[in-house]
């Protein structure tokens, strides 16, 4: 009678997808609105303008990419939607 010994080998699991979803509720959409973190990371950070408004009118500080992403996700780029997008990205909200 012979004895056969098989060694067990453990391997680290390889995740199928490391690109998590970031989801939020928004007043313009029913249910959750979700976007992949990798897509959200492609939106550049807002860089403050060098000069403030000459008319003394307060300006909301966001960029075209944020506006486009908010319109894509929520159908609107109002301050609440920009803030929802920023919350999904973990970025400081607009102050208005």
C-alpha cells in the first residue's frame, strides 16, 4: 500500500474588478445615481481663478468638466448637483 501526499498551495485571490461604484441620492433623479470611481477621478480639480469678478458678483467656482459630469449624471448643473458630484468624488462642496 502506497501513500501519496499532495501539498496544498494557497494563492491570494485576484479581485475581478477593483473599480468601485460611488453612489448618491439627488433631488433631480429617483433612486441612486452611481458612477465608477475611475471615471470620477478623471474630472480635474477646480483651480481657482486668479482674479475675482470685477462686478463684485459672487461667482460659483467649478469647471466645465464638473458641469458636464453633473449634467450627464443628474440632467442639471445647479449648485446642488455640482455638490452631489463633489460628494461622490470626496471633494469640498461649493459654498453658495
